[in-house]
């Protein structure tokens, strides 16, 4: 009995051991097969993740813009005034330009659509030019306007102003031409021969209209105190008009030492306009003058005025070799708006005339 029980127990233990071994053998393949499946799954996951960098491109662009935004913010900060409080900085950057733009908008100006372009300005023949609106004192254009240059017979405007300021000599009184009135500087000729006798009014008339040199010389000689006193009065008048760089040595302008600037001559033109006789005589186109030996026909030396190409209340031309061809005018734009134009040192009389016509067109087109 005991032997049989022990035998059955041994059989049961043997069966249990065999069952355990078989179970372990069955479990071992499952573990080996599980690893490959894990690798395949991992590979599949990696394959599915490969397109993700494409989706990450959009955030990459955003991040690339961040430095640019920071750079612009820093640049904006650098443009701000650092040493002023914000309120003063805003006043300094906005108020002044607003005032300037308002004043410039109301001020008269020459327009490009009217031909006032860089190309047309370079075509001006006169080397020294100044254009100023008399009503507003606005400078419309200037080229070498402060260069001190000889002005030739433009000097006769000052001759007329000084002579009329004496207010004592009757215009109807006649004065004669003497050898003292001859030109010994340039030895220019004249239609007024020695011994001719004209009224003071006629002398003044042809000196302004036709730039007659002997007439201007006779007027300066007829002045109380003679020519030295007359020239001194010319320079004193220039100083009173604010013409600091203007100087005269005679009444005719034949000397190259009669000098001024295009800007300062505008003051002389403005002052000359205050004399009715200067306005009348300088803009007249022709005049017959009795000389005691017959009559002489004189015409204006300014062809723009003579042929009605411009409307001016005062004008004067001048020429010597040292000065070139000069012209000053007080133009009446649209017959009512005065603009002073001074043009000095053109190489030819034709160039000076063309400059006057071009500038007159700019003014009549640009101003109202």
C-alpha cells in the first residue's frame, strides 16, 4: 500500500514537471515572436512620422519673421529723439513741418507744368537771375543772385532816381551837350552831338528809354555840386535802399566799377517804380526829341517792351563788355500782379530777350 502511494505520487510529480516544461516551451516562442512585431510597429510609426517635418515648415516661417519684427522695432526706437520728453518730441516732429507746409502752400511759386523745370532753368542765358513776387516778397527763383558784378546802363535807373529827388530843377529848362559829356572810357558814339540842346525832361526820357549816355552824363553834370556830388548822392541812395554791395562811380554805367547784385537791383527797381516819370519814360517805345538842330527819333532799347512782348511798369537794359547784356523789369503779370525780374550777364542781347520771354511765360502760367 505504501509503495503504491509513493509510486502514484512520483507519477503525479513527473506529470507536473512535464506540464511545466511544455508550458515554458510554449511561452518561449511567443516572446520571440513578440519582439519582431514591436520592431515592425516602431518602423510603421517612424514611417508615418516622416511627413511631419513638412507640417513643421509653417511654424518655421513664423519664427524666421520674429527677428525681422524685432529689428524694425529697434529701428523705430532709434529714430525717436532720446533726449526729449515724448510731448516735446512730438511737437518738434509734427508742428514745424505743418507750419512750413501751410506757408509754402499759400506762397506763390513757379510750376513745372508751366515749363519751370530743371532743364528749362539750365537753358537761361543770363548767369545771374533773381525773380521776386513784389506783393508777398517771395523769392520765386534765384541764380547767383548775390554775385557782385558790373551792371552797365542799369545804373541809369539810379541816375533818374537821384536826379528826380532834388525836386528843384524845372523839367522844361533846356541844357546843352558839351565836350565834358563825351565818353572817354569806352569811346562810345552818340547821336547827340556837342552843342545839342534838350529839355531836362527829354534828357531823362531818352536816358531811360534808349540808354543815351550823353543825356545821362549831362544830367549828372547839371546836378548841384556837379558830378562828384551826384555820384555821392547815388551811393547814399543805394545805402538807404539796403543795397550794401552796390557802388557807383558815374551816372552812365560805362565804368565796370558800377557794380551790384541781381538781388539788390530788385530794391532799385522797386524804388524806381515810385516815380511816375520813370514808369512812363522807361517803358515808352519811341519818342521824337528836338535837339536844336532838328529832331531825333529814339526807340526803346528793350525789344520786349518795344514790341509789346511783355507788360512792364519799369524796365532798363545795359551792356558793356565786362558786364554782358543785362535787363531788369517790373513785370505786371496778368496786368495786375507785380513781379520784379533782374537778369545779368547774358552773352548776347538775343539771349537776354529770350530769357525775358521764357520767364514771362513762367509767371503768366504759374501765377493768378
